[in-house]
């Protein structure tokens, strides 16, 4: 019997182990980059993930590859949310997705800033990610406009720029969140808490 023979079951187990290791690395790296006090070296990420450096570098050959994977992972999440976000109406779903985009933007800022140290703002990873977010959000905005729940004055690009500018405001999230809700209120006539239609100022 050839001892080098690898059965399909063993191959499947190895792939599953590799995928688990990759997820452990990304989870550890994501937490490390959101901790302003953390020493986010590759060695520290390996330590947090509970793996050896060799395993880390088998998955990500260098820091840039790890940062790109984190960035794309966040893009994947915000795009997936566009198809699964909850809400009683089209307008409520769009506003809920904008809140998800706000959370995405605040979490990815540190990763994006770090990634820029290894590449440039013209790197296709950024333009491709932004294009995917626009493609994911546009059907939500179109549906909300069709239902009459969201104003047609701004494009999706302008709306996302507005949300991003709020996410960049210095200070705690508790300071930014009321500003975010006020901005969302100007976009629609949906109450921020329940997804129900609310009359505009001056309406009978």
C-alpha cells in the first residue's frame, strides 16, 4: 500500500482545518486592529489566534495579504447584509442597511489606513470594494424610492459619503450616533426605531 496516498476524506479534513485556521486568524486580526492599545504585529496576531507563525504565513504571506483579506471580508459582510437586512418596508430596510454601512465604515477605517501604508488609494482593491458596495445598496435605494419612503434628491454615492463623513467625526460612538440618526431622518419619513411611517414636519 502506498503510504503517500491521501484519501478524499483526509483531503476534506485538511481543507476544513485550513479554513478554521484562516477564520481564527481573521477573527484575531480583526479584534487586534480594533484595539487601539494592541501591538498588531504578525507575531501578536498568531498568538491571539492560538497558532504558530508558520501557520499564519501559510495563510497570509505578508501583512498586506492579511489586511486585504480583512478589508474584503468586511466588504463581503456589508454586501451580504443588503440581501438579508430586516425591515417591515423597503424604506426601513434601506435605512437599516445604511446603519450597517456606518458600522462597516467605522470598523474598516483602521484596516484601510493600515493597508494604505502598504499600497495606495489607487489600488484596485479599494475601487473594486466600493463598486461592490454600490451594486449591493442600489436595489435597496431604488425600492425605497419606489415606495415613496426615501427622497430622490441624493444619489447613493452622496448618501454613502454622508454616512462616511459622520463615521469620521472624532469622539466616541455615543457622540456620533445621534448625528447619524438625525441624518437618516432627513433622508426619509421613517421613524428610526420601528420602521413605521412618520409624518414630516408641517404635515397634517
